[in-house]
């Protein structure tokens, strides 16, 4: 697909997604409190199907259908997902500074999670991944997606990024990963016949940010087709396996941590702009 046409489809795809404000507005509304109460009152229930019905009416239309993650004596958990857009996403390096690296349009995956563990009940919104306008355009331009499949493809990509990001907040042996606070890393993950470039960044898409801090957002930066990948790139991506579920098993987390150890490479968060200025290209593409 021609670049200009791909850019146009990417712009339309982002414009067609609801703004992230639907999530933040819900969070500040009585419906969010009602959803928490519905979940809390449902914890003793042995019929999770009814629990989902009770909670779903309080989270729509900000989120999609509520799904069951786990419901047993050890833990009870349900979640809902929203694919939202941010017309202007401010991107920062993984440092304490407040100087922006750049601004962009992006699509964001937001998870609404309800947990009951022992006597504790909690609810939170986890915004762990976004995909840039540039990436969406490259997927279309390089034949890895079409205007008809881009929504499904974007969700799949964001689910992969979310799963990778989730282990960094899971409390499972973080020391197995070399990722350090205050450092920006790039990773390559396989997608179709090519690879996606994933970068750890701090992101703010609203006047009040609901992105995790100081943990990074896993930001999908671009898509590289097979002809652009060298032996080292293929080596970095080897043995990639990740669950698409909102919750990860301990086995999955251990595997991903080991994979990150051999994949992540420190990078300059401004790399896209530097390359664009010097070579007229974006992030090695």
C-alpha cells in the first residue's frame, strides 16, 4: 500500500476509536463506585456468570463486556477492556526529567481489573501499552495488515505488549530481567513475517495521567518486514511465547523474563526524531 494511503487509513483508525476520556470520565463518575460495590457484594457468589451480569451494566459503555479471569477459593477476578485513542500522546524518556521526547497520536489498551484476594478487594485501571500512528501506518504499508483487519491486528499486538509489561508489576522475581528504572529499552517481538519494535517509555495522554509511574508503558513504535531483519534480530526474537490473557501464570512470567533478558537493548528515547531529521526516515524504517 502507498505510504500516503496507509497514513490516511491509520489516521481514520485512530479517529474512529473513542477518546481515552471515556475511561477517565467513567473513573470519576458514580458508575465506577457502583461497579466496585457490585463486585464486592458478589465475592461470596458461587455463580460467576451472574457476577459478570451485575458488573457489566456499571462499566458500559466506557468498557466492553466483563470477562471472567479466575473464580475460586484462592482468588476471584474479572476484567474488561477498552481500545481507546489519544489524539496527542506526550512521550517521555524513562528518567525523572519532564522534557518531552515527542508527541504523537496513538491507540491505547486499557484494562479494568477487579480482584478479591483473602479479605482484600481492589479495582484498578491498568494502561500498559499503546501503539503509535506510525506503527499502524507501517503495518498497512508493508502488508502486515489491511483496513479491514487493522482493529483485530492492533488488539492482538497490544495484548502481546500488555502481557510483556504485566510481568514487571507482578512481583515475580524482577531481578531476572536486566531492565532498570530510568532507562529506555527496545525489544523486538515477532509479528507475521516481520517484527514489531517495542520501547519502554513514560507516556501521558491526558491532563491527569492514568498511566503507571514509574513503571514504563510498552509502546509499539514501528513494524519491520522480514527483509529488514538481520541474524541478530532473529536471535533476539527466538522462543517468543506470551499469553494474551490479562492475567499471567507464574510459568508464563518466568519464560517472558528470560526472553526479555536476551532481547532488551538500551536505546535513546529520541531515536525516532534523530533518524527522521538526519535520514528522512522513522526508527530504522
